[in-house]
């Protein structure tokens, strides 16, 4: 279990990044750079990352840090922080108000504390292993909806989905035919928080990274939900496939995912 100080620092870190995001939101001049054909990083990503890394290093100098934009030296600590400084960069760059900062602490590969902050809605999601997940002090609980046909699901697509559109859309079409509705908002960390907060019934996505998922995964499990890979195996630090839902809905989502072979 995380110490309260570690959970508090996770919250402090995302609030710090959120203040930077809110100050720069909608103002242009983002110094956009391309990591791929359409995968971008902005000056705000870099500023948020620097602020969060500086805070974590100051508070926990012996801990390792893994962050999206910079490959930092690892010391082999059993404590590893996973940082997504700006989840939803494309949304942010287009002034679409759905993005966040996500920070999680893992101990020996398991999430023990996490925080996600949406600066536009001013919503701070927090979770601590064994102590629940919360939104603004309110304890979160996943839905109890058991039928896919009555469920609202959320998903996302990889940046390079154009390389194989049929494969990228195969699962989407399958769930579209089974669920009440599907949303795609472009920030996996917030998507998982919405599952924890009973705003969504389930989430699936493939080809994610640990910094996308670690905080949200703890939000879901501490809210009574289940999160695994597509074959039902534990997520661990392999966040390449993620399916999260309440305990009644999760096995039904796994059934739809059962014969899906991920693209290498």
C-alpha cells in the first residue's frame, strides 16, 4: 500500500501540470513537433513533464520515473512512477476540452497510488491501493450494468490506425453491434476514470503504454471494477491491451475480444 504522502504527491503533481495546461489552453503558439505522421508533442507536454519530474525527484530521489516524452535513467528501484504529462495532446492542440495529466506510482510492478486531473472540468481523480478511488472526496464505484446492449462503452485508436484500417475498426464494429453506444474521446487515462466514476460501463483499447494506464487501472480496481488484457490475463506493466468494466460486464466484453489477434 502507498503511504499517504506518495498519494498526496501524485495529486500535487497532476494539479501542477493541470495549472500549466489551463494557462496555455486555447492560446496557440504550442511549438508542435511530430513524433510520427500525426502523433504530436507540444511545448505544454514538455513543460508539464519537466514540472512533474522535478517534483517527483525532489520528493522521492531514490524512485525511478518513466515518462512519455523522455527516456530517463533508471536506477532499478522497486518504486516506479509513470507519468503522462498531457494525455490527449491532439485534443489540447485543437482546443477540444478533454485532456489530463496522469501520474501513478507502482511498487514491484503493481500500481499503489495514482492521480488524474482534468483542468477544464477541475476534476481530480485519486486512488490509493486498499483505500479506494475518489473524485473530489467522493468515493467512486463502477456501475452494476450487466448487459452490453444497455451499456455505454468507450475506446480509442492508435495513431497509426491508417496502416490497417480494417483491423483497427474490426473490434469497434463488433462492439458497436452489441452495445447501446460507444464514445471515443482521445484520452485513455480519463476514459478509465470515467469507468471508475460510473460514467462509462466499460473500456477497451490496444497498443497502449504503461503511462497511459497505470493511474486509471488503479482507479478502476479500487472502484470495484476489473481490468485485464484481452485474454483475461493480468495487466501488470504490459498495457498493450486493456479491457476494463464492472465485474458483471467484464467477462462479456472478453467474449467479444476472445478471437482478436493484435497487430504486431
